C-alpha cells in the first residue's frame, strides 16, 4: 500500500511560480515511476510530467516543456513539480500518481492515468490573469 499527499497549491498571478510537493508513505520502495497530472473543471485528466526512480528519465507534456520541472528525492520519499511562467490555462487540480511496476516501458505509457496504481487527493492551482 502506498499513500500520496500533495501540497503547495494556491493562487498566483500569471507569470508567477509555484512549487508542488508529493510525499509518499507506506511501501515507498515500490514507487518506480512518479507522475503529475492535472484536471480542470469539465475536462479530462491531463498528463503533465513523469520521473523514474533514478531521476534520470523524465518526460513532459508539450504544454509545460520549458516551464515546469519535475524532480524526485527518494531519501525523503518526495516528488516535486516546480512550475514557472504560469498561465491561466494551467489552472487545475494537480494530482500526484505512483506506478509500482518493477519494469520500465515506453514514456508514452506513462501519459495514461490507467498506468498508475496510486493517486493523491489533489491540490488546487489557480492562475489569475
């Protein structure tokens, strides 16, 4: 069992920055890949970024490349999402997710919510214009 808890959301002006954190507890050694998703009202859940346990393999959605940075501190069982140059269209509930597979596959698979075994409850990010 793995529990995930997001924090760091809030209200910011366009062009501002936020840093989201996700702390994992339980069987944290099984979190082989950690991802961030977001969901705006009336929209489907959207992939944002994913990082493998080593931290050396990272994949971003095109919409956030160059603006967002995902990182991972395995010693602290924490994954981060640094969000810079925020835009109103970034407004959403941001979710942390964990994949427990003992193998790695193509990055495209990690863009699908069904790939992940555990989810946090989300943290709200609102960007005003």
